[in-house]
C-alpha cells in the first residue's frame, strides 16, 4: 500500500453549480448579505446606500460559482430592488435597476470565462497527473515474498512526483527495491526520476548482482548529462535485494542514507560502506567500486528506507526530525501501517513549519513472522 500526500485529492467541478467548489465562507456570506441588506433597509431606514452592498453580490458570486448560480443570485438581487417595501427608486430613468442588470450580465460573463478556464486547467492537470503516475507506478502490497508499504509526498504544489523515487520489482535474482533522491525538485527532476526507474527495472531482469545494477544506473545518469552544457546531474540511491529464501538482505548505498531495521521492538541501522552518488561516472572508470553488504534476517524483521527529506524536516526550534529515536515510540509493528504512522508523527513534530523537501518512506517485510526454513518448505 502506498499513500500519497500531495495537497489533497483531485476534485471535479461542483456538479450542482457548474463552477469551482465555492469557499464555505463565501457561500454563507452571500445569502446573509442579501437578507441583512433588506432588513436594514426596511426596519432602520438608514441613509447609507445599501444598494451598493446588494449590487456587490453578483460579482462576488462570479468568483465562486458557475454562470447558472451567478444568474440566480443576480435574479434575487433584481427582485429585491423591485420590492416597493425596500423604498428604492425603480421609476423609469432612475438608472438603479438598469445599472444592476448590467452588473449581473457582466458577472455572468466573468463566471462563464472563469469556468471555461478552470475546466481546461482541470483537464490539463488530469493528463499531467496520469503522466506522473506512469513514472511512479503504484506500489503493490506484496511483491514476491516481500510485503510493501510506502509513503510519498512531493514538495512541489499540485505535483505527484518530485525528485524522490522508489520501486520494488521481482526478477530472476530475487526481489529488488530502490530508494533514491535526485538533484532538484518538482517537474525539473521528473525526467531524471523516469530515466533511473527505467534503468532499475531493466537491471532487475538483466543484472546478476547489485553492483552491476548500480553501474547501470550510474551509466544512465552519465549518458543523460552528455551534451548538456554545465550539466551536474547526480542522485543518491539505496539498492536492496531479497533472495528467494528471504533469509538475508543485500544492501548497496550510493550516497543514500542506510535503512532502519526494526527487530523485536528495537531499531538499528546496518553499517554500510557508502559508494559515490550516481552520475559521477566513477563506476565506469573503475573508481569507487560499489560494495554490497549482506545482513541476515530474522522472522518479523522490517526494513524502513527513507529519503533525507524525512530526517531533515525541522520543528519550530530548528531541530531535525529524529526518525530513529522516535520510531520505537510509535508502537506500530504492522508493516502495512508503519509508513502512515511515521508521516503522522512527522506532522506533529514540525507542526506549522513548512516542509520544503520531497518525502518518501518505503517499508519492506519479507513474509513477516514466517521462518526462513518454513518458507523454503512452502516453495518445495
């Protein structure tokens, strides 16, 4: 299961009024304005020109409602002008009603133009989101013998994909996962993310070990930066591989933070030998050969990989989010809910501080609770 936090779900235009969903305060204010204006005119006979307040209703409605609803508000306003009890001058030549009709018609036109633009922007946004979802495909709840859950939040407003990436795939050499962080944010980084994910998915099928997979990703970055003047493309990545028996996990970090391992209520961090980030071309020159670390797994072990956007989030005092320290306090052991629990805890930690970086968490549990020997027997 993967949860996306990107500013809320997409909503189509409101079906009843054929316009954008009106702000609740505006929706409440418009009827109140009409009633209040009429009551003040009838009972207090104030000299203030309340007709100006009444005439402001259609333009305000045009900012929140579609043409049909705006026309409805305009009709009500004109009707109130025509009521003799209100005491407005509606005799021919007074100009009040005629001016009001012009205001209503202009408001309807403004609402119609705004509605057309909103529909077009909604269509463009839908296409853009579909393209982004094709890059970062939904995470399956189980890939091979590994349970998966995750959390992804792009820093760019109204964007589903940023500079972070993760993916989990099954291949002839086991289940492999990647967690990465590309230089930059927003749509400018989406192309690099797509290229790296494509190279990773090829490596799952073709490369026999993680070192070869890392070299493929590095070569992809170097190739993409060729021909671009002053190109400085680079990315960090963590590669993980679970063999068929799921008795161990192989880890390779290209400048990316090591994952956290949850075991028996304790949280630890495997010691990794970090290789240079992707895109520097060092693996192609035989420099900085990636080192794979193998860690034995026990039943119930859970791996939590993350981007630096999580640990670099700050509270009001400027303190960084201590993920490893706070993780045991969450009291969540179910891998399916761990990523969401971390997100909620992170929100409480930063409170009103704005999170400027992309965020991602990937939780992996190889058949939690089932011993390795039993897993081997079940496949036989």
